[in-house]
C-alpha cells in the first residue's frame, strides 16, 4: 500500500488549508500551531506569504524554503498502520 501524501493544496483564511490527498480524500487542516522556529516567522505573520504554499513531493512547501512533514499535516504524527482513517 502506498503512503498517503498531499496531491493539491488550497490556502484558506486563518492559516488553514484544504488538501486533496493522493487517496482522493479532501480534508482541511489548521496549520498555525505547526509554524515553530525562525523559518516560519514570515509565514506566521503574513497571510499573503502563507498563501504562496505549494505541493512538492507530497508535502507543503513555501518559496522561503519552509516545509512541513506530510505525516504531521495529514495524521497529526506518524501514519496509523491502517492509513485509511486519519485525524479529522
């Protein structure tokens, strides 16, 4: 079974994204709590910079070089053994 990854992203307001996953599911995630460390300073304080998010290699990336682990975004941590159910 292939790992579920992010196929597309749509930035929403308040640092939330709508994701289409590689298994076809669509989920929304609030990412603000994941922006720790100096690499996220510009994104954390600017919705317009946040909106520059793109998908690369199954995860979210920004032009500044910031990225997030897809497992944390999708599952809230490591994927479950049965990755057909994920954190809502």
